C-alpha cells in the first residue's frame, strides 16, 4: 500500500466514523501524493474528498471537486467511480442554489 493510499484510506475511515475534521487533510494529502499514472484511483480519491467537503458544509468546493472527479471518471471509463459520484450527487439536492451545484447535478444527469 502506497503512502497515498494509506492517507486516503485513513480519511475514508474518518468519514465513515463521522470525524470530518481531520478527514480533509488526510484525503488531500493522499491525492497530492498520487502519481498521475493512477487516474482511476485519483477519481475515486477526489470523490472521497468531495464527500468530506460536502459533510463539512463546503458545498461549492465539494461540487467542484465532484465535477472534476466525474469528468476524469468519464474520460477513463471508471464505472465504479461514476456510480459513487452518482450516489454522492443526492447529497447536493438540498443545495441547488449554491454556486456550481446545479451545473454539477446536470452533468451527473447527463452522464447517467
């Protein structure tokens, strides 16, 4: 397991435990350590980071990262990540008026 994987997996566990404080740092660190050759993993990690931000109320930043993950997942055909993003998109429904959210949701709908 690489340091990038370890950092993001730690962040993912923190999300599952509801500990959103240190989560973002762990995931961001893992994404930064990830080599560009691992784009599929990058898309998954960006989705985790978007989920962490969404739970922390950073809706606009979260939607931007989720959109980035979606574009990357579409480009490389990462179907598992596309499902994760689609599932995550439900969390944005109450925030349609936040900048970038409606655009993100329409991209998700178009991808479905």
